[in-house]
């Protein structure tokens, strides 16, 4: 089965909005064994959109169009599709009733403008929108399938999962099914990861792919097979081999959020934590508090950029700073001890490093970071040299800190 994706909206063409739909739909369709051959972004122009949809309808068995389902005059996707197919627009009374009920709950009447959202090309299968007011549509015609989805990501993803995926999973003509897993690593460069894994091959089926991001490297393990269970087994077997080699650098798997895992483990152990940050300047505290309910285990943190505050706030001995320097194992451990005393927490974590681009030496290069974690009975510290820009070094330090917390609590 050959599919193509059409993304509508001037905001995409002008770069005001990042097209995350391409990534989501591409991955979901590949997982279903559907080959995507073309992506097209088109603005809210009738003639241009009509030409794009017409050409797509001639060459592809499946067309997915996103955006342009709202109530305003520039939301023209359904009308353009109706003209391409040569069918009239008709009102779906069930959708209209749902919209009236939605506004009635707010004590309002349905604005006349919103009735456009209840109109669809004749013959459409209406797709309910559980996250918004604009329904989608699925149209089978001339041996082709056109799926129209809303623009907001949370609405599109929910609609695809609940209505489109079950339909596509039953369609004939799909190719090999793709299964994928992701390992997220920190504290190591992309080239070094590839060098460690070179003995696994990884260019056949199953395969390995690498993506470098600020402060982390993603290793994608994927396999294709006619049978989904077999593809999953192939992926899991290679994933195990990869983890055996680079496991010490892994801070997350697939869609895991290490800050959420840290929170769950702290709660399970009935422990709390405070952090002292130098080069990350509050980034770790911000990440930990992205999790709702983090006040149950995160007591707070300090940003101690200067040696003066390291001494006065955390009690780092001046002789430690003088002898070993601000960026050292001894200072990181003293910072962790100090913030634990200051907050009265079970755990204290200290981060100190050289984020760059200046300030490095031969002995202490840019990217050098020490991360220490202390409790009443245990004190641990790790030395890292993070590759990349200032942002990458700081983000890598946050990832490694969360990894350290999770490993300690495991």
C-alpha cells in the first residue's frame, strides 16, 4: 500500500509551527506496514490545495490530510476534497448535535460559524473528536482512501489512535510491519556509541540507527517482518545486546521520562531530595518539578555559581575550593552534603562543571562535569566530559543527574 501525507496551513509554510504530524504519522504508518512515499505541505490557498490533493488522489491508495477543519474561512480542507471528488458537502446531524451539547454545557448557544464543522463531503465516515470540537472524516472512493484529521496535535493523535489505526490495521496490501525501540544515552558522543556497537553490525534486519541531540544520543533498534510478534522479538533480542554494551550510559528507554521515574522511586522509598547546581543553574530543579506532585519529594535547590555562595550557603570549605578547584569531585561531594544539611533532605545532589565555550584547560576541558549524590551513609560521585555546545553540556548533566538518582534508588 502506498500512502502520502498532506499537511495544510500557512503557519507550516511560514515556519511559525513545527510540523510534528510528519513524525507521528510516519512512525505510526510504518508500524502498520504502510509505506509513506511523499510528504507535502500546502498553504490555505484553494487552487494550490486542490492541485495537491488531485495529484495525490491519482497516484496513492491512501492520503492523509491534516488541518483546516475549524470554523473559520481559511479552513477549507473538506470543501477542497469534496470538489476534487466531485461530491457535495452535507451536514452530519449527529456531529451538529454534539457541538450544540458541547456549547450548552458552557451555557452558550452554538455559534453559527461552527456549523461548518458539521459539514462533510458526501459519503464520509465521520471520525469523532474526543479532544476538541472539529470531527475528522474518512472517505472511500475510486479505490482510494482519504483521511482528514484535525490540526492540533493532541486532537490528531487521539483521533488517529481511536478511529484511523483500527481501520488501517484491517486494510489489505500492507507490507512488512515495523517495530522500533529507542535507547537514550548521555555522557558519550555519537561516534563513540557507534564504535562500541560496531561489532553488532546493525545494517540488516534488525537494524541500528543513531541520532545525536543536545546532551544525548538516541540509538534506534528496529526490525521488519510480516508478523508483528516476530518483529518485536527481533528488536528485543538486539536491544538486549545493545544494553549489555552501552547500558551504563542509558538514562531512558522509549518514551520514559527519567524525572517521572525518579519521582516514583523517591515516593516508593519514602525519601526526598534537594539539589545544589552550579553549571546547570537550576535546570535539574526545573526538570524534577515538571512532574505534578513533585513537592512530595523535592524540597528545593540552590544555584551556587560563585565560590562565595558555595562557601556561605553550602559550607564548602575554602581549602577544598583552593586545593581542588570549583570543578572537582571534592567540591561536588561537598555541595551535595551541604544542600542536604541545608534542606534536611534524605538525599543531596551537587553539580559543578565547565559548560563553555570558554574556561577550559588541558586538565579541565570544556564539558567536564562532576555530579555527586550523598545520603546519610553513602557518597558517590561521577566524572563526565560531555560533548557539544554549552546547551548540550548542561542538558547532558541534567540527564546524567536523573540517571544517577534512578540508579541509586534501584
